[in-house]
C-alpha cells in the first residue's frame, strides 16, 4: 500500500513540475473554462479542466482498486 502512495506522490510531483515550468500548458485553457477579465481583475474557473481531471482520476482509482482486490 505504501508503494502506491509513493507512486501517486511522484506522479503529482511530476505534474506539478510540468505545470510550473510550462505555464502555457493547454490543460487549463480548454473550451468551456470560464474567464472573466476586467481592468484590474481576472477571474478564471476551469470547469472543463476540472471535469476532465475528475474523469481521469476516477478511472485511475478504479483501476487501482480493481488491482488491489
């Protein structure tokens, strides 16, 4: 079980580094993401990106649970 947590942690670190070094990463600029820009204010709500991440993580955790049982 500990190996799975270490593996997931390493994946999160890699994803974090990718997002940090590639700020124009297309994941958070999908059609359907809400962006409101005013003069001194920018509101960004990545609804489509959140749904996509949720589906991918659900599939990953489903596969992990099937492997563990």
